[in-house]
C-alpha cells in the first residue's frame, strides 16, 4: 500500500473500528465517523485522527473505506455509503458474517471501485495485529487492483491470511463462532437454571471444569447484542444449532435407555473425526497446567516477599506470602490481602524492585569510609550496588587524609531504615573502615 493512504472508518468509535483507527494511524491518514458527534469527537481527539459526522462527505477523498458497524446495520450502511465511493478506492467490511455484506457491496459499489469483504479473527483487546488471523473473501473480478496490496500489507505486518469465499467463511464461522458461542451460552443458562452456586462449585472443580467455566464466562461477559447478531445473521448457524440440539437429545436418550455400546460407538466415531489428538492433549495439558503452575510457585514462596498484579486492573500487591490454597493466596504486609490466583500475575524480582523504587518512600543515608587512595570510584560504586537492600548509590565526596588513604563519602538509598545496619555490617565485614 502507498504510504499514508487516506482511510475512512465508518463507525470508528467503538469495538474493532476504534481498534483499527488506533493501531493503523501511523500508516494511514484516518478519518472516523459516528452517529454520536460528541463521542466521535472525543475518540478522534484521543486517537489523534480526523472526525466527520457525515458518512458521504467522510469518504470523498478516501483511498480505503472500512465499514465497521453492527451486523444488523451493515447492509443498510453499505447501501447508503457505497454508491458515493471515489473511483479506484477500496471498500471493505470487518463483519463476522460475510455473505450478506458481500452481496451488498457487489450490489451498491460502483464498478470502478474494488471490494474486499474481510473478517479479522480477533477482538479489540489484542495489543497488535501481529500474529493475528485475517480472513479475506475476495469477489471474482472485484478486487483486482487492491487484493495484492492488502495481502502485502498484512504479510508485512506478520498476519496470517486466510483466503476463502463468503459462503465457505460463513459455513465455518457457524461452527467456530456460532456453535461455540451457543454452546457456552447454553451452558451458562443451564447452570443458572439448576440454581448452582458457581463460587461453591469451584471448590469441587477439576482443572477442566475451571477452564471450561472461564471460557463460558469469557463469552457471557461480552456484549449480548453482538452475540445475538452473530447467531441471527449467519444463516448457517441455524442448522448448526439444530444439529447440536438433536445430538444432545439423542445422546441423552442413549444414556436414559441404558444403551452403553451405542453411546461408546458414537463417542469413538466423534474422537476419530477430530484431528490432532496428540497436539490437542498437549495444548489442553498446557492450559490446565497454567491453572496450577502459579499456585505451585506461590507455595514455594511462602515466607518470602512477592509482587502480584491483578489481571483485571492495574493494582499491584507487594507482601510476604502467608498462605496458599488451590484458589487463593494470602499476602501479609501492613494488613492481610487474599487474592484469587486465577486473577493475578506474579511479578519478576526486577518488576517488584522497580515498583517499590517508584512507589515507596525511600530512606537516604551517608556513609564515610577510609580506603586506599588508588581505588577506582566506578568499581566502588558497582560493589556498593550489589549490597542487599541498596537501591541507588553515588560518591558525593572524596577527602585525602594521607598519601595512601582517602575518605570516600557514599550517599545511598534503601527501602527500610533497618537496611542501614546491614549495609554497615557488610562494609565492615569486607574490611572497610567506617569514619
């Protein structure tokens, strides 16, 4: 793609549209649009991009137009905007359903405009486009000018590109997204209908149950309107859902009727149909292992200082590990804190040191010692820095006291006042004479 092509994102204040505006603004001159002018201007100012509340006006100088609006509004938005696209421009949508948007683009985009329906297989929480999957569904003879340029840009960005048709895309998305989401949402609804105390159930849970519950929660905590739209607007998901329900009823009946052999045969056939059994076991073992790995590390740290960061916020907890269970860790500092292990990351020793250095009140001390005059200050400071508890150190003065001896004054900082005693005992232990 040419450097700094003009890109207009129709609906660029939320979700994936906002993500594109934020992460591609270094490569494109970006304009976003929104029905809400107040939020549109706020986001534009925050991301340092342009804003226009008129979709038609916003695309007049666009080289690339990206439609990023809810699925249910996509076809109507394309019908409204696409006919006004500049000659030789590229129209793309980032909808998770491809057949209907592709048909709308073919119907309403001028012949002298390229169209390239697209589905980025990631959400707005990812930190970069690197190593993400992007599905392109080019229409024959409708993306001759831009397809290779888009592929080149995505490849240079280290994306994985999948080329397919809108119909095949929607068929596989009915399973990858539709059936998966529907299964998880159904599981959540079933647990609710059974009046299960979820927190209590975690006390009995195996690692597999915990992992499954986390994935279910990940889906149902998202925007329910979006998930309804995915179910409703991909027609292929209707067949997938109906098949799932029929299979559930069939398998339940086999169990109720005591047909063990039929149940076993069905399960064996299903396992044979799934691929990469060994790799699947390795991947799932690794995921399950991660649930217990942190608990094991924290258990070995009982009685020692650690730093923990909450995953759903920026809170940092520094303290002595007092108690560890399979679910929680108790830290002791000024007061006790109990944290869920699943909701924390363990900071490295360097990260703990930097946090304490930047957030705690530091203690400052001066220390004067007599040393041979030929001592190199650079090496004295290096040695002093390696004393446990010392954060920063500098030599603030040197006074010769004889031909062979000099008084060196060190100014150093520690986290605690008590560290001063350790520092002085240490320098005495290596033969330095304190003045």
